[in-house]
């Protein structure tokens, strides 16, 4: 039993925690109330509205691996 714990400790000591900066692209659905499609487009472009669904990740790209 003691050998098993020693082996676990040795393995855990070899592992290091790495941080990374990731660029994630997502598709989201946004909603806004408007009188026309043109008005809705202008409102959404200005930042109005709210997210209807969180969306899914469609691309993930490793930007930087931080090795501290």
C-alpha cells in the first residue's frame, strides 16, 4: 500500500501546470426588436440586442503557451 502512494506522489511531482491563451471563435444567435430588417441590422451592429443562444465553438487556436 505504501509503495502505491509513493508511486502516486512521484508521478504527481512530474506534472506541471501550464497556462495558455486561446483564440476561440463562436457562432451565437442574437435577438433585437425592430420594425424592419434594416433597423434590426443597424441596432445589432451598434451593440444593441441580447444573446438568444450561447452558441458553439467553431474554431480554437492556441495563441501562446505560458511556461512560468
